[in-house]
C-alpha cells in the first residue's frame, strides 16, 4: 500500500504518549487523545484555551442539528434533510492567569510537555512547566475523566506546583455553549435557562432540531468562587494561593444531561436535569474514579489482546479496543457508533452499514447486550426506513446510508440512493447475532419483522435481466464506492439472496416455535403466500456471476473489461484520491476502493473453498487502493487464511495504527472508530483464524514469524474463552464458564477450564 506512517508518539503497551508538544500535529493529537463514554466525547484539546490550530470539540451522542440539503438539481428520492452531530458544550473551559498574564501554549514559554492517554485506566493527563514573562515557573498537571460509571459525569482536575515562587494563580472556569461547529462555521445553541446562584447550570436548545442540553458544574477548591456570566456561558472566577514546591489544585465535576426529543417542555428538562445533578454532585472524584477504573479493569479482563514481539501492533490494537469501548458499550439502544465516534465533526456523527458488518462482531464477542442494543437501534428506526423505502418507490424498509435519527442524511445521490447493500447489512447482522448469541427472544419479537421488511424491500427493488433471465439489482453502487451505477454488483446480489434465505428460514422456524407470534406479525404486515413464493423464486434465481474455470466472481457486469490500473504505482501523495483526482477519473478503471467480492467471501467463509478464496484474493487485492480505512483488515484476515502471513502482518500494522501513525493523513478530522472494529477482527478472525458463520466456532490460527506470541479473549454463550498462540501451538481455555465445543484445524474439541493445546 502506498501509505506512509507519520510517527511522533511513543510506543508503549498501555499508554499513548506525546513527549514535547507538536503544534503542527495539534489536531491529530486532539483526535488521538480523545476521551468518550458512549454519551459524551471530548477531543484532547487544551482545557486552558489555545490560540494556535485547534478544534475545541465536545460532543454528546445523539445531539445533532439539521438543515435542508440544497441540491444543484433536485430529483425525486434524493435526501432533503441533513442531520449532523454538532459541537456542544466546552465543559472543560478554563482560563489561567498569573500576574494578569494568560497561559496560552501558542504564545507562552513552556517546557517538559507531556500528554498521556492511559488506556488501562481511561484517563488523559497533560503536564508542562510554564515560565511566565516574569520568570515564574509553574508546573501544571491536567487530568480528565469521562466516567464510565455515570455517563452524565465528567471530571477535570488541575494541579499547580510553583517551582520558584510564592504567589497565586487566577482561574476562570465554567461551561461554555459558545463553541463553533467548524464544518458549518456556526454555533448551534440558544440559551434557555441558567443559574449561577450557588449552583452553576445552564440549559441550551439546538437551533433547528430543538433538542436540549443541560450542563452544570461544581468546583472543589479551597477558594471563594465569584460567578461570571455571559451569553451561553456560566462560570466562576477564583484564586488559588501558591507556595513554592507545594501542590494546590481544584477539581471540577460536570454533569451534562441531554434531552434528544424535539421541544420537550424546558421546565421539565430543567427539573429532571437539576435533580440528577444534585444527586451526582454528592459523588466525589475519588469514588467515581475507583468505579471508573473498575469498569476498565473488568473490560480489559474480558477483551484484552496481547502481542509479544510487536510493540507497535500491541499498542495499536489496544488503542482500537479502548476506543471501541469508549464509543459504545450498549447502555442506550437509541444510540449507535459513528464512523468517527465522538472524536470529530467529519462523517457527521452518522451511523453507517459499518455497524452491522464491521462493528457487530466485536460487540457480540465482548458484550452481547451492546450488540443487541445496536440491532435494536435499527428496530427502533424501522418507521423511518419504511418511509425511506416509499420515497424510493419501493416496499419494506430501506435503511439509510448515513443517519443519526434513522432518516437518510446522505444527500450524495450515488451513495444515499444507490448503495442499497446497506439494507442487506441489517439481516446479515441479525443472522450473525442469532448464530452467536442465540437470542431467540430478539429474533422472534424484533428480528423477524425486520427480516420480513428487508425482504420486501429487496423483492421490490430488483428486476429480471432481459438476457440472463435472472433476478438482480440494476443501477446500484456496491461497497466498492469507486464504481457507480453498476448492474448486478455481486456483493449486493449475494447479500440480498442471503436476506431472502434467512427470512424464509426464520419464517418456517417461528411458524413452528411460536405460532401466535408468527400469526400476529404476518397478519399485521399482511404477508401473503404469494409474497413468500416470490422471495423464494427471486433467491433461487439470483444472478451471481461465478466462473467455474477461473473460480472468480465478477464484481459487477462489465468489470472484467475495465481498463487496468496499477494501483501500487500511484504515488502516496495522490492519496486520498478523492482529494487529488478529478472526480470522474476515480470511476473509470478497475481500481477498487475497498473489498466487495472479498467481503462476502469473508462473511460466509465456510461456504467457499480455499481455491475460490485464493483466486478471488489474487485477482482483487492488487486492484484495491484501500482508500477506505475499512479495507486493510479484511485483506489481512483473508491473507492469513491463505497462508500469506507476511502480507497479513503488513496490512494489520497499517490497520491497527491507522490513526496513531496517521496513515490516511486525516486523523486530524477524528478517529476511524468503525475501522477499529475491523482491526479487532483482524486479530481474532485473521491471526486467530476464527470463523463464526457455521454451527460451531472455528479456529485456524497462524503466528507471524516476527511475533513470539499473542492471545485474545472472547465471550461466547456466557463463557469467556481465551486463545493463546505461541511456538506453533494454540492453547484454548475457558476462563469463566462451562465447556465450549470448537473446531480447530477441522478437529472437534471440548474446551473447559483445563484447556486444550493444539499444535500446528
Ligand atoms: C466507505 C463506506 C463507509 C463509510 C463510513 C466510506 O469511506 O467507503 O463503506 O460506510 O466510509 O465508514
């Protein structure tokens, strides 16, 4: 891959460390040092303000605003309403003065800068020594924490250690709703209500979506607090005495509360929020800190991955796991995982098909409740998907390409309207979740209806080819976004077929297992026998272009005839090609953006022979530009399967350190959260060789030559299974729970707490 690592962070197994401030990489660091707790997220910006290049980004999951999409030319079916996660309250707002001089790392003199993300504890710290104009030296240590125990709570601790003087430091601290949403260059809040009379709180409302966000704080310091107020800001001023060599400090506890409904009565929101704040402010930082640490200890106990002999990959994979847990852990089924999580404005906080195809396995195998919540999000947004299908002049549910509230926000026609494979991701997710978590309650009460509606969509969107006489999808864009408006995209056809097949399977299953439920759903949706036969016929006659001789699947009609481009010869400076190539040029060669055929070969691995995989991998991999960050991990997984372990390792290094080393040169915009889930798969499904598409879990581990060992843990049917690989042998052991049946290199094993060793 023509990508280059930008290394400036220290490699450490549990920490991410920036030694010495790198102003030229300020925004990249802000992304990398982000903290989140599913509800809130903050970039690693400087609490005290900074006049250099920065994005003071603070986000609350599900808080968005909206605007009308102005199309140069509007055609029916194009999305009209654009929702985007907005920059919210800067609850870390702090300003620091000595003798009237303001601290600002862009202009102040400072030394010994070190910024640290402790992934084991979920804490970010930053410290440095500030030398004032009058040569006073003050060491400052900032600590921040977003509680994993109470998602509404955030903490900031600032410590001051004067090194050569006695005196005082003046501080302004508060919660500030004046933040600018950079992509729109606009602030999106109106103030509704405030108090600064002993309690400090403010309620603001978004301009158009009319959601409300409450923010309040409490300062724990040995000082007299003086309120300072201005529009959309509530804060205090205070002074702390300083004695040379001694530490003085303050702790700011913040409680944020979001009401995501439109126009809820503000008095009611205020009442609920202040009651919550009163309760939470009774909790000390120390108590919350210990619960927060406990959360992380429990999480790492369940899902740590260790790598011996590759420090960079070790740090990289932990960074990915850390961010996945931070972004989502299933507390709230109305929330989801944005492509950039809560770390930046790009990708608008939208949920994509990434959730079911790339993220779900991570959650299914570490936190099944979170996996269920993600699927429930799709269940809860079915009404919007039904409306969207109608707009597209189809039946059933058409799920959006990019969304926050379930409606389609993607106004780029070729993506929002043509990437119909997005709807196939939902049945795939339900199928996979059912297979692994065996949650019949979800399947019967929610999944079944979702499957029926998705099949309805696929039965109404396709057509019969006039030459082939086969059913397929015309005028689509597959996962490979470098080919627009193609016919019979193989991935789309294949996944739609799988949707029909699984729907029909579940249809039969529920009919026998729970006829009452079956009848209720079938009559409510008015599913007829004719419809069921139609789906069967369309599945049986789905056009899948497979050649018995070459063993290749053609990505779409006419793909083989496209001009060949040597992707590896493109200079790295031309990436991302979206920014460097005339738009149309991207679409007229065989170059692909990301796996397409290879993706369904991975999803349903056990259905295909090694020869088929090899033929398609050897054909499609050289044509892939990996412009999507979702791409390298899938290639790495398949390369492991084919014994191309060196190549797999190369892909995995890129995948696990995509943001840490800024390979795509866009980490400044936020972290690639959904591709971090692909990195997790890279280790478990790639090196670990796990497959989860059969009746039993299957493992075919490989060990890269340069690694001494690796290990990972998965949660499966309530048990925790540990897999450790070293010296050409794999050790499987149940750490917590009963016996699990697995297949390793085609042999059946019953694994319990004593463990089983398999040599290879
Ligand atoms: C990819 C899509 C993906 C989106 C969000 C795009 O670059 O091509 O497949 O859904 O990013 O991650």
